[in-house]
C-alpha cells in the first residue's frame, strides 16, 4: 500500500509540476506582450505599392458559406487589374454548382475569378493551395477559409508589408461573428482570443518564430517556393510551412489590428473535430521539425517558444492522467490536515488558476474591439471546465499525431451565420460520431460520484475542483450526444425534403 501511495502521489505532483511550468509560461507571454505592446509593426510600402495579388479560397462542401465568402472578397479595395481570385474547390456535393455560379456571376462583371474543381483531394487543403499556385498570377497570395469574411481594407493593410523583400507572410487577427450564440461559442472565442492577442503578438514582436494560422493572412509566392512549398505530410500545413520559411531566414508579421470576422462551430462535435485536427497536426509538426528547430541557429528564446507552442496540447495527456488519479489521491490523503494540503497543493493550483484567469481575462480587454469585455469574465470558469472536458479528445489527437501516419484532413462543418449570429444553413453537414464521447460520459459519472462522496465526507475544499472536472466531461459528452441526434434529425429532414421534391418532379 505504501508503494502504491508513493507511485500515485509521485505521479500526481509530477503532473502538477509540468502543468505549472506551462502556467508560468502563460505569465511570461503576458510579460512579453506588455513589454512590446507599443512596438506596432510598420510597413515598408505605401499606398502606391500595388503588386499583383491572388486570393485563394480553398473550399470543401461549403454550400452554406461559399457565396458569402466570394461576395466579401470581391468587395475588397484593390485594383481589378491587379487582383485574381481562385476558388479552389474540392467539393463532392452541390457546393460545386453554387461556387461555379457565383464565379460566373462575378466574371461577367469584369473580375478575374476562376473556379478550379479537383476530382480528388490529394493533399487536402495543402494540395488545393499548391495546385492553385501552378497558375496563380500574383506575387503575393491572400488566403481565407470558407467561414471568414475579409474586410474591405484587408489588402490595403496587409500588402504594404511585402515591400520588405524578406517578408514571407502576414497574419491577421481572427474575430468571431457568433461569439454570443452560446456558452460554447463564448468559450471558444476567449480561447482563440488568448492565442491571437497574446501569443502571436508576444512571439512576433519579441523576435521569436510564430505560426501562420492558415487563413486571414497572406504569403509571398517566392517564400512558399523557397521553403519547399505546401506539403501535406501534416494536417497543420500552415504551421509547418511558416516554421520552414522562418528557418530559411524569411520573416513573418502579425497584425493584431487587422481583424477578420469568422464563424465559430456552434455544436460540440464540430468544435471537438476542429480542436482534434489542430492538436494532431501540431504533434505531427513536432515529429517533422522539432529536431531541425533545436539544431538550427535560431535563438534559445525562439526554440523554446516553438516548443511551448507545438507541445501545449501534450498537456492534455497529463490532464487525462490527472483526471484518473485525482480521486484516488483524495482517498489516499484522507485525514491529512487541511493546512498541509493547502501548503502542498495550493501553489500548483493557484499558479494554474491565476495564469489562466489573467491570460484569458486580460485578452478580452486587449481586443481591438473590447466593448463589454468585463462582462465576459464570467465565462472563465467555464473555459477551465471545458478545457478539462476536451482532455480525452485532445489526448487521442496527440497520440495519433505522434504514433500514426494518418494525414486525413477533416474539415469543420459551417452552418453559415450572419453578423447577428443567426444561422442561414441550406444543408446540415453531419458530424461523425466518436467513441470518445462515451468515455467522456464515463468520466462524468466517475466525478459525479466523487462529488457526492466528498460532500458526504464534508471535504469541502475538494468539491470545487471535482465540479470543474465533472462539468467539463458532462458538458462534452451530453452535448456531443445531443448534437449527434440533432444532426441526424436535420439530415433525415433534408433527405425527406429531397425525396418529396423528386416525387413532385416525377
């Protein structure tokens, strides 16, 4: 029994120590951000710098949003004779006709726009972008995912930075069309805000490498080629290419005030699928590039920031282990005076809680449009809880990234929302089921029992932490199951409508 207790408690405190290192790193990010906050990047080019621009729109089964996307792109302020638009369409459904129709409409109005449809998805998004580059006319390319709505002044703000001959890419800041849709979208928005407000800004302005985020940004075509081109041996081709380019001596710039609105996933399964892809892809980039980065001539600061960025999702493996052993630790330490528990566990939990609260709370104040930022602070506990609930999903993703060669790119379905967060979906794209959902449900029941026992034993100090774990796993599992039913119902309604229309035609 003593050996078991030693093993369990050693694992417990080891996990807390590692998580606290990443908590301390969040505080380091805050320090770097505020140190360099006033060092806004200035472009070398002026209003008369107008190189040929190609806009690439990589889509796959985006019937709900493709027309809105193209409509917003053609409204961007740039000379028509210096603008080319490529709709890179890998779709297998009605999206093909919708995309072709909208391209024909704008071509008739004098826009240089082309619909390029591939009949196979070799390389997925990276393959589509690479295929488009073969015929692209632009010196620089802008890229937008289907759920983004670029602003009219996007090119005017981004392109002048390419007057610097060493500038490889420009990254804009993501905003959120449907932030107020639900608790899930509020939490997602805050999670992304922390990344785009603090991480990108702190890394870029402190001279470290930072990653291109795949959309709402631009690339110099020559830099893409020099870095080896778009490769599809990872599913985060954006991070992969941006690190390869910076290792070759190219630069990137992050423009925090270049804000591009986009749609957040509104159902849990789509959210989990998106997060799974990002975590798995970053693990693949670690496999591919981390050794090269450590051996490079980059500064220690840069190497460490690459490591913290790419390895952050590995903490979910530790979170799962912590979720398993937390209750046994509570039992094994029954009878330990409260002040000893406070002295041993308190600093770890305090560091992690304070770093999360400050990091994500302050990100709301630092947004370009921070109206009502303080009212969002109430979502921070939910953010912590949902972060825990993501643990199983993300741990699986990290393990797949490290130990499998699966490179399938699973895109996130978009419903189509307007600026008021109202959906305008024409089709319900079904989200695949995952057995992880039932394991999450098991963890939720496990922690429900632990909460009840803690209350009966009057272990009041343990209850808030146990509730965080219970709420996270319960939310993820129950809403995943509800979403599966919802999308199944929508899919059946769609099928019935289709069959009814077919019957009328006959």
